[in-house]
C-alpha cells in the first residue's frame, strides 16, 4: 500500500464563486520523511517499553495511511460547501 499522493480541495460559495486546489501530498511526504526516520527508533523503543508489539503498531499505522486513498469528504453549510477528495 502507498500513502495518498494527491488531494483535491474544492470550496463553493452560495454566490457562485468557487475555489479548487490540487494539493500535492507527495511533497508533504518528502518533507516529513527525515523526521519520521529520526522518530521511528524512538517510537519503537517507547512501544517496546510499554510492552506493545512495536512493529505491529507501526505496520498498522502504515496500513491506515495507505487506506486513506479514495476518501471523499463533503461538507455543506449555509454559506458554502467544501469537498475533499484524496487520490
């Protein structure tokens, strides 16, 4: 499984104006990667000290992150509506 690489955010106001943004999530993953690499050993040690299965927990988080592709969220309000699609 791969984490989502692209998201589309669309905001539509009731007066007809709309804003559509394509968000390249792969750039976020590239920026976050060094921090994750540094934090991962610390997280594994802490989970081991808490008597959890550290690799199972990390694998579960990776599966959740990979399953985020395909999420569609739509919110409607009185003045505007918002749609978020993750690819």
